[in-house]
């Protein structure tokens, strides 16, 4: 698309060149893309223009300043506000795909992937955009919900590939920042709301309202709400102008845990759900209700629930020993993971390796220490992603919640902590390595280093 046409409803320009894509990230930018240089929380995108040029950008849109560089540059004041229009202009087909959004503190990734697995089993071509990356585009998505240009580009590609439905994890940040603006969802699913991101939202009320933005009649056609969550009345109230349905673990007439998952009865069907954790009962019911709402009957759909598998890093069991990897990095998620192991392994001692991220909500650290203290038999406290914070200070915040009499140790080096826990694990113990799940990097200071809990644990088993 010619730059004149792309900017026609935004700003006049005498320049003329063809734009093939939009990118806010100089590292993932492709040849022929237009680089969009915005003012960020810490740096201005203009600092990365040379990197973008090296990667083949065709031109630059710059937020609020004039820049001279070796490719055409155009200053646009308040550029961020024009991102939805730019994305819609360049990717006009993106709005034609059927979209499902999943929001909530925990469960977004699992519900999204369970929906995807059910659709795959029904031969409906689909894709997931979220924490685990964008298929065919970016396997190292930093944000749960990518930026608006990346989303629109992905959806346009999916249309070309014949994808019928895309499931998007909708974070509170994305809803506040307008990363989903201009899109229309056939379903919006609410999983739960517990403490997280208060460094950004400041209060739980603000956090709740951010999640609630999804359930607007101009945005979402149908709300599917978890009635087991204590906040469900709020979400039902704000969804009053659209069609609503609810789901609950109580929709199951029977369930009993075993080491493999649960034996369940749903309506007249009895089946084994191969997922551990009561939260996964909830996640599976959300996915069931979502796909059933698309018009599928129980005879077709319920047998497919027995084929579900957890996404990478979500209560993922490693071979040989009872070692579990989970992304749990909030108080509620950590508690649920520990309770899950108590339920499914009642005769085992529980060992826990965990830490807390730096430059994030500090108030949850002591809470998570207390949860660990009360629900694990032995604890190894270590680094998560300390980022710019002093790791020892993060550990001190966690230790404020640990009882003196607890069996615990501090090993700052996460690799050494995991190896120690794995290699000394007894036959009557189960190990939970919590906090990073699927992640393949660790951020220490300004460095982003290769690191995988899964790889470290598997190598320790050799």
C-alpha cells in the first residue's frame, strides 16, 4: 500500500513509497515494513531507528519529533492514537476472521489452548495468539497480548491461510492500551480475577475495570463468565447488554481425582480428563462451553475433552520422576498448583522451587512466601526474572512470609536451585518448579539470557 493511501485519513504527505507491513519492534521487523517509533515507558522508539533500517524498514513514522535518517521519516504527533486506524488501513481483511478473547488473571493460556485443541479435533482450522507466541510469526512473544500491529498482521495472514477462528489471550494491559481496538469478538470469556499487576493498575478495582472493558456490546457479542469466581456478578452486570452464559465446575455432576487427572461425569457422559488440578476442571469447562456455544452437541464434543493436554509449562509433568513445571507467578496460581499436588499425590511430600519477578507487584511476594510456607514441605527460594531489582531484596520480601521453622533454603542461581532440588528428590516427594513455565529466557539486569526450567530439570535427570 502506498504511504499516501495508508495515511490518507491521518495526515497528508508528499512522499510516495510502498509499505508491506507495520512494526513497532525493530528486532522482528521485516524488509519492506514501516517502522513505528513511539514514546515508550523508558525509551523512545527513535533510538532503534538505525536497527530498524539495518533490518530493512522502508520508512519511519515518528511520534512527536522530527528525525533525519537514511529512509523517509514522517512525524505524527500523538501517533499511538492512530495505531488502530493504521492497522485497519494496511490489514483490511483482519476483521473478517472469527475471534474469541479470553481474559482473567489465571487460565488464559490453558483455556485458549483447550479451545484450540477441541476445534482441531473438530477439524476447524484455528490459531492462538498469546503467551506461548504467534504461530508462524513470533515464538518469543514477550507480552501476553502482542501490540496492535502484530495482531492485525497475524490475523491478515491467518485469513490467507484459511484459518476460521483465532483465540486471543486478552491481558488487562492490552485492554487498557487499546491493543485490540477495532476488532470484534464472537465470544469474550472471563476465567477469574485475583491479585496481580498492581504495580501497573494500583488497585484491584482498576484491575477489575480493565478486564471488564472486554465485555462491551460494541466489542464482544457474547460473554461466557466463570460463576465460581467471586467477581462473577460484576462481570455479569457489565455484560447485561450482550448475550451471556456461565460455566462452573458444578456443571460436572461428578469428578474424582487420580494421579492422571480426573474421572468426570458431564451430563450422561463419563470420561477421564487427563489434566490435574481443580483449576483445570474450570478451564476445561470454559473451553467446553465456548465450543458448544458455536453449535456443537454433547455427543460430538464431550468425548474430545478426554483428549485434552496441558500447554507447555502449565502443570507439565516431566518424565522419570514426579517433577512438575508450572507458570504460577501469582499468589492464587501458586496456591492452586500446590493444592493440586496435595490432592493428586496425598501420600507424597511436596518440594517447591520458586521466586518472584523484579520490577513487578512487590506486595504479592510476602503473600507467596506465606502460601509456600503453609503448603509445601520444603522450599528452595531462588531468582525468577529479577530484572533491574537487587535479587537479594526480592528474596527478603519473600522471606517475610516464610515461617522460621520451615524447611527452606535460598539458592539465588536458578539453575543451581533446580539441579539441587531435582538431584536430591526422594521417591516419596513431588517437586514443583514454579514461576517461569514455558519461558526460554531469564532477565537479569539489562541482560536477557537463555534459560529454560524444563531443559535444566531434564538435563539434571540425565
